[in-house]
C-alpha cells in the first residue's frame, strides 16, 4: 500500500462520517428550508403588526434576561453547570436566545424592506420541488442499489439511457446528482455544524463568521468532497465502470483488508437512511419550537 493511497484512505474514511451526518441533514433540510422559505416569504407589515410582533419579542427577551440571571446566580452558588439539570437549562437558554435573536433580525429586515424580493419566494418553491426530487431519487437509489442487492440499476440505467440519447447528457445528470450530494453536505454542515447539546462550535453566520470558523469548515468541506467522489463512484458503479475514479476508489480502496467490508456490505448507505429519517422527525419537532421560543423557558420552569 503506497503512502498516497494510505492518506487518501484515512481522509476518505473520516469523510464518510462527515457525509453521513451532514449529508443526511442536507437531504432533509434543503427541501424543507426551501419550502418553508416560500411559505414564510416576506409580506408587507403594517405598523400595528410590527409593533405587536416587537412587543412579543420584547416580552420573550425579558423572560430570557430573568432566566439568565437565575442561571448566573445558580452558577455563583456552585450549582451552575456542574449538575446535569444545570447544563441542560444553560443549553436551552442559549438555544432560546439564538431563536429570539433571529426572529428580531427577521422582523427588522421585513420592516426595513417591506414585501422583500417577491421573485425569490417563487424561486425557493421551484428549488424546493427540484430538491425534493433529487433527495427522493438519492434515497431510493441507495436503498435499491446499495442496501438491497438487486438488479435494478435505477439512476445508473437512467444515465446510460441518457448517454445513448446524447453523449454528454448522462454525464451532465451524473454531475448534477454528485453536486447535489456535495451541496447537501455543505448546507448540512452550515446548518448543523459542530454542535453539542445546542452549543454550536465554529458557526457559519452570514456577515458574522470568524476566520477560524471559515478555515475549519473549509477543511471539513474538502474532506467531504473526497468522500462524495468515492460514494458517487460506488453508487453509480454501473455507469462509471472502467474509469480512473473506479480504479482508485472501487478496486484499490474497496479491496483493502478490513475496510473492504464497509464498502462490500454498504454499511455507510445503511447508516445514511436511518439518519435521514431521524433528521426529518427532528425537523418536524423543532418546527414548533422555532415558532414558539417560550417552549424552552416553560419546559425549564416545569
């Protein structure tokens, strides 16, 4: 085994962990965010509605300030984040602060920009439809071609048929599906990121991203890009056979001792599908939390 192949293998194996977590988040969140962006597209706010929403956010902020003082006093008394309940309350407070802060920014943006860009709402709707089709096709293909060994080629057959119709049509479709998978990994990384119990390390916030966060996430994206190339080569092996990528990833890395069983039995594909299901359930549960940030405060008081 050459040193170059060893380095690629190690990076590729780490990248699979990144792709499973962040790719599953992207598969579920990209269509969801686009559809929700259309549903919650900007509308012109009257002064009365603006003042009412501002009052609601003000009351939530007052509650959070009081709650923060309680957590501070509890921490000074020695019970702060030492107990499990104290850590949970602190994490819920941080999450609630982020939600209220985002709602205030959105409200001020709507007030300063009445109506907003109307076209973008419909663009998000069209993008959500395409993203849903891509996510669904990826999930079905992983299930039929990787998880369940079957003779159904699905996307492989579609690419081959497109190539027969026009030489580069299948290549373009292959590139679109590969790019969508990479896009899901990147957006999943930006949305979820390195998060532990509602605490977000190295966040990517628009207009407020530290250079350390930018560099760290760029490294994760580059590692994930290698894995996306490998996964697409394996998932579309019937179409990409006899290529240089297939020779490196399928024949060389795929035949390594011990690691070959992960690729032979499609362990990563089996892990990806349950992760997508869990993310969808989590997104449905968190939708009400984002609409009603008082949930955190009330739950902590209970």
